[in-house]
C-alpha cells in the first residue's frame, strides 16, 4: 500500500470520527447515511458482484430489528409481558443492561439473519433472474405481514425499546459510532474479500453460472455463503437501527419494502454496480438528494424519489463509477488500446448511423 | 388456535357458508384475472414485468370515482371512460419509460416499473388523499334490486357484484375476440412469437409495443372502475393487485388464457377461505405466500431437468 493510499484512507477515517463533533445537529442524519452505505454495500455483494438481484434484503433488516429487540428485552424481562404492556408498563433498564442488550442484540441479530439466509437461500437461489427478485420481494412482504399478526412481538403496534439512561446526545453519538464501526469493518472486509478466490468465484457466478459450475465451482455453496455474509451485516445494522428508532412497527419501519428495501438498490445503481466504491458514493449522493427533497419538496418527495429511481434505472444504469470508468479509464489502472477504442468508436458511429 | 378450529368448524356445520365464500372469491378473482391477463400480455409480447400493474388498476378506480363525485357521472359509465383515460396514461408511460427498457435485461424493467409504482401511488395520494374510497351503485332505477338473498338470507349477493363480474366477463370476451380476429391482434401475437421475424414481415413492432402496453393499462383501468363499485380503493392498495397478478401469471404461465382465468378465480377463492379461517389480518400474507408457494413448486418442477454439483 503506497503512501497516497494510506493518506487517503487516513483522511476518510478522520472525517468519519470528526463528523458528529463538527456537525452535532446532524448526528442522526449522519448515522442514517452510514446505514445507507452499509446496506448498499451488502446489497452489492449479491446484486453487483454475484449477479443475484435481490429485492428482499430488507427482510434481514426487519428480522435483525426484531431479533435484537427480543434479545435485549428477553435478557431482563419476559418478552410477551413486555410487548403486552405496549410501552405502558414500567420496565426500567440499567445502563449496564442497556449496553449488554445492545451488543448481544445486534450480534445475535446478525447471526440469526446469516442463519436464515442459509435456509432461505437454499430455496430461493434455485430461482433465476427476475424470479429471484420477485421471490425475495415476496419473502420480505410476507414476513412483514406475518410479524404484524404475531402478538408475542407486539403485533401491528410493534415494540418500544427501553431508552438509555444517560444523556440523549451521548446516545446519539453512541449509535453513530456503532454504525460507523460496522461500516468500516464491512469496508475492510469487502476490500479483502473481493481480492480473494472467493470474490473471483462470485464474479464468475455473475458472468456465467453454468460455466462456473462446469469449472468445478460449487455455485450453491458460494451463493449461500455470500448471502449469509451480507445478511449478517444487514442484521447487525438492523439491530442498531432498532435501538436508534426506539419504537418501531413491522410494516413501515422494520420490513419497509418500498422505502429502504428499494433505496439500497437505487443507491447501488446510482453509484455503480459491482464496484467497491460505487455503493458508497451512490449512498451519499442518494442521501443528499433525499434530504434535499425532504426539506424543499415536502409532499412531493416520494414522487421525486420514484422519478429518481426511474431515471437512474432507465438512463444511468452504469452509475457514477461506470461513467468514470468510461471517461477516465486510467484512474482505474485500465489501459485502453488506442486502436481498439478507435474501432469501437467507429462501430458506435456506424451503429448510430444505422 | 381455538379461533382457527372454530372457524373451520363453522364451515363444516354450515356448508352453505362455503358457497358464500366461493362466490365472493370467484367474483374478486374475476377482477384479479383481468389485471393478470394484461400483465401476461405485456410480459409475453415485450418481456416487461410491470410492477405498476396494480397502480393502473387503482388509477382507473380513481378516474371513475372522481367523475362520479365531481361531474355526477353514473358509476357504470365510469368503466369505459376509465378505459380511455388509462389508455392515454399507459401510452404516455410507454413513450417515456417502458420503450427504453424493452431491450434491456429483465431486472431493469422490474425496477423501473417499481419506481413508477411508487410515483403513481404518491401522485394519487397527493391528488385524492389517503382515505379509502368507494362508490355506491344504485340500480333500482334500472328495475333491479340492490341486494339479492339466497338460502334464507344466509347468502346475500349485491347487484353491484353481479354487474361487476358481468362487465369483467364482457371486457375479457371483447379483448380475446380482438386478439383473435383483428389485424392488430394478429400483429401482437406475431410480435410475441418472434419480434425480429415480425419486423421482417413489415410489422411496426414499436407501434405494437405501444398499443399492447396502452391496452394493458386500459384493461387495468376498467377493472379498477369496476372495483371501486364493488370494494374500496386507496392510493397504496396497488401493490397488492400487482402481487396477485404476478401470482396468477406465474402459476398459469404466459399465453395460457384458460389458465389465467382458472388461476385468478382459484386465488380469489383461496384468499377468501384463508381470511375466513385465519382472520382478515392474514389476507395480504396469504396472497404473498401463494406467490412463494407457486415459485417453489415451479422450481421443484424444473429441478428434475437440472443436474448441478451438490
């Protein structure tokens, strides 16, 4: 690793740590930005790198929320009793109980989601192309509907989690850094993963699954492990989100199929599919767009977001990274053969003429 | 659990309740089948999976509702007008978005129409508010009664539902005849078989695509105008109709019209049974679970032909 790269990452890390102190009023928004970055990166693991476009990764987010909440509450009280009181009864948590519940809850959520990805993937990975997208979307919607009928976890009303006894601003910082640490760990992990044999196998599955199989890659195992890894991280951030939101219900905040579930796909497409940095850039661009429309086009924000989705998908599918790669290939260490690019240009001109 | 057993017990003790549930299910299923037919048409002809299907249905419902409330139009006349208006909206949608995703991979069309679905639902929310709306169809002027009773009043059959199903049947027959007999119908079927060959034969496939998508949107709109008389509509109900249309088409396969009708009626009945046994809260869940069940079933069916490394 050369000195420039170390400096670049050092600056990014410094910004990450300093951001909540520089903009203390925006800590929650910055935490949400990290959430978007993390879910986009995890979506890109299967969507961009492996070619399996899931519309139902939100399932792990919602499940993570519920698992984390159930663990955190279950360590101290009876869950059925707690949700039965729906926030009305008096259930105090000491700070110690809160922290233990937070850590164990988030990690437990991650593990549970990874496990459920194994089971779900065993069925769903048999589906190809759009059927996989529809199947995963159906799973997420069905899970939301079933959970909203499950009284033990609060039914349609959802769960109200305990709040941290300490300072409110402190809690916000704590949540921000929980997200940020998960994000940094995920980035380092993916940076390593995409360079290994495993990453190469994932790309092989995307490019041609039949051939990859013929080359002796156990495609099903790779798909399951990759999805389980991405599910682990979504589960963890789902758990953290549960503590951030404090009160959540199944359809709109946990299994929010049309909000976060589709936003993560748009973030990735906006930034560039199948690249390490694409999801991050896309998530930042999307979050900025979202906040601006939320502030200035109140009431029309959803229309604007829908339009953004359509425009991104239809006109700009390679994303910012794809566009950069096309215009500035030398930044990516790609050398373009002059002759080849010439022939490509002429063939393009011919195609246009036709 | 006790409640579920009690509900099943009721079905066994009073077999006439079964008849009521099946009748209800078949009526709602007829309208699902209409939306599903449009979806199968677009899917088969231009390989676009339209997730905004349900929003076209709701859009048609709002056209009829708005006209009835602001112009005082009879709800029955709303059906053809919704057909025409949604034709226009479908055409604009095609020109702006769909025409650019036909040649692309399937996920693109899925995601683009998902974006459209969000946009339409929000636009309707802004224009008409988020309350559930419905229209009352008063047919006493036509010399009919508003409600018919059978089996000592155990089964009530509103005239609106009968008329709705009849209209759906008429619409379906017209569309099928059009597809079989007319020149345009032939062109659509030819394009579905092989777009390239159709182009070679001098068919303007671009025009066929635009026509097909507009026709789909118009069918959905008419279905919506019927639904607003029989049930209720709300801006965000669209996705449930999309999901049901997907269930039906996935179960029946493309270009299999009897299959689409049978699957539509069957899903309507299955949903009514499910919500009777498990409670109304599960109605949505049942529709989606059926989709998953169908997908898994088809997967197992195909697994026999596929040999993979284990």
